[in-house]
C-alpha cells in the first residue's frame, strides 16, 4: 500500500471520527446482565452534538440537535446503529453498514456485517464491544451521558473505530484477498456477549478463519498502541455464594444459625486456597466485593449473599479452584449447621493470542506506519473476546487514549474518564490495516 493511500491519511482526508463517539457515548446503553436482569435507564429528550462532532464521513463540520425515542437494553442499541442514523440520513457510521451485507439479531442485540473482496479467500473477523456500565458519567464533556449509565470503559470508542474501519475497507473492497466480518457485540462487561454470539453462530456463515479485537487504554499517548502473544488477560468467574442459616434474636445466638458467621469463615477459608494450595509462581486473584445480609443490629438474619470474582491465567488451575471453592463453601457452612450454594453467574476464559496471527497483523500495522509495541506483560483484568479466541486463532491490540496532560488522567471504569478523539483515527486504521494484512498473507 502506498503511503498516500494509508488508512490514517484516508481518515484525515474525510474528517474526524468524533461523530460516532458522540452518538455512542450519549446512548450509554447498559449491558444485559447475563440474562438475569436488565438495566432500563431513561433517555434524554434532546442530544446536542457540537460543531464538528458529526464529521467523520462528512468533509464539513455539522452541528445538529437530534431527538431520540426511548430505547431499552442492548437490542435497542444495535437497532439504533443499524436504523436510526440511516433514517435520519446522517452520513456517518451507518454508511459502513449500509454498504456491507448486514445481519441484525434484535433479540440478542448484536449485528454482523461483511465486506468481501475475493470470495474465494479466507475470512477475518473484527470485533467491537458496545455496552456501557451502570454508573453516572462525570467527565464534564458537552456530550456526556445524561443517563444512569455511561461509556466509562471505552466501548463507544471501540464501536466507532470498527465502523470507521468498515467504511474504509468497503472503499478498498476490491483490494481485499478475502472477507472481513464485523462483529458488533453487546454484554462484554458481564462476560456474556461474546459467548452468546459464538453460540449463535458468529464464527460461521461464512466460517471465520482468524479474528482480532481491541481496547482503548487511558493514560497512554494517542497514536501509541500495543499487543502481545500467548496469554494476555485473565479468566474471570463471577461467583455468587448464598448462605442459609436460621434467623433469631441477637441476644439468643444459640437458638439461631448465624449466616454472617458462616460467611466470615468461608471468606477466610477461600483466601487460604490461594495462599496454601496455589503455586506461588502462579497468578490468582480471588476478590469478594459484596457481602450482604441482615437488616438490624439485634437480629441474626436467615441468609447472607457473597459475590466475588476469581481470575487466573491458567485454565487447569481455574478448573481446580472452582471445584475447591464449592467444596470449601459447602463443608464450612455444614460445619456451622448451615448450608451454602455456589453459582457461577457468568464467566470467560483467559485470552490467548496466536503468535502467527499477531505477527501477520503487526506487519500490516508496520506498513501503515502505526506505532504498535510488542509487550510481554499480562492484564489481571478480563476480556470476553477470549471466547472467540478459544475457537479461532486471534490477536488483540490496545490503543492509547491520551495522557494526564491531555485531560485523560483517570483509569477505566472511572466516572471522570475521557479519551482524545484523535485516538479513534489510529484505532480505525489498526483495525483496517491489520485485517487487510492478514488476508493478504493467508
């Protein structure tokens, strides 16, 4: 590819990508909580986009007030992406989808699009997650979410970047030695979306040969990205422990079975699993962030609920610890005349990157002139793109969203988080050039 035809230059010529960022950030659609419950925030009547924000695919800056109808859940989110912008005739994100073959799954709240050059070639999947978090935004931005949920993990950025990549790849469709499949995924925050889409057949029709995902990272300079090989992020299991005892008067504990006492012993015993049953060379994190029970100081409750997460990079160790956690909980509760039930509410495996896929994509980034650094460190956080990577060879990249000097000095999941719009240019280019490079060598 000639430098004058690079993806980054293409974006600069056509304008800024901030339009999609503004739209998705404002929506802040929450994740479907593993099918257990939904968050149904209200929608503001008017969403005002400042001059220049609706300008990725338009040479001139646009300022417009848009009125939306209330939308609930992830299904409405993708309906908005594939429908409302098109109906309003706004020439931004949906151009990419309109020019591709689009399949919409309204029940799951996901969408799939494809761009095909050589129909006899292989298929490379690009994935972006779309869901928000159930928290208020305090970024101070003019297009900040006015709802009780917000994009504080950068998923709006991911979706914007993928839509930008779809637009550019469609424009170069004849140059592709195969098919690029675009995966717009809900439910990453609750570790349910990727698994659901895999089960629904995202990796077939057409069959996917390799895949790539991405994530924005704050406090890293714009234009600088990174990737790894092997295991790069931990598994995660969201554990719920329901402890049943026997309620009673606080003055007569001998007539009751105290579930709080049982919970305390279970918590301590589970931490002993890490310190006494796990090789010190292994990385394991078991954190309980919720311990709920009781209504008054002088009443022994009948039940208690504990919730936490188990994270590790070793799948064999993960399976062993999950079994041991259930055994310890059950027998500890029985020792104090109560009972305990362990539920794995939602989970994802560790993310394992295929070296050949990573290097093939990296050669495309190098040709594009992107600054992408190969790193060996691992993230103790989890990423449910791992469910895709467990089935097809995959790679994953992170993209810097700005430093503290840029006003981007807080971490993911913070209500004050900000990202520089310029980062979207590099993310879209990384998606597009990586996909084209992989197809060109396979």
